[in-house]
């Protein structure tokens, strides 16, 4: 008789486990997809910052006309949402000064179960004029 009673109790608790599972799954999925999306956005940020440094290197070697094309080529496979521009034109008069290439980049953060977020960040790369 005790065995039968214990068996009925476990059957009654099966619904509670399903409810608990249904409550925790959205939280776990949000954490999982949030981690994946964080890695994707961080990778894009690193590539774009490296592209900005390449553009600053071009500006520092007195090739300002190549800044935009260099940044676009170095940013591949990502697209720029702004136009890169150099803070100064390097000449013989300002050797040793810093030149910065920057633009405002829009990042879309898309995590499952959360609305899409737009984040704007200024991407910068700095080099010394040669």
C-alpha cells in the first residue's frame, strides 16, 4: 500500500517539473544566445578597430586619399555605417604629431527573446605622423 501511495505522489509532481522547466528555459536561452551575440559583436568591434589603425597608418604616411579604401578593405567582411575621416593631414611640418582616423559605427545587438538594440560607438585608430 505504501508503494502505491509513493508512486501516486511522484505522478502528481510531474506537472510541477514541467512548469519549472517552462519558467527556466527562456532565461537559459537568453543567456545562451546573449553569449553568442556578445562574441559576434566583440569580433566585429575588434576587426573595425584594427581597420581604423590601418587607416591611421595610411594617413600617417602621407597618403590621406587611401584612408577610406584601406579601412573598407581591412574591415572586410563587415560594412561601415559611417565614413572614416582623418583628424589631420600629415606633412613635414607636423611630423611626430598624432593622426586619428575615426567614424561612428552602428552595432545591432539581436538576442533571442529580447528586442533588437542599436548601439552606436565611435571607432578610432591612432598613429604618429611620419
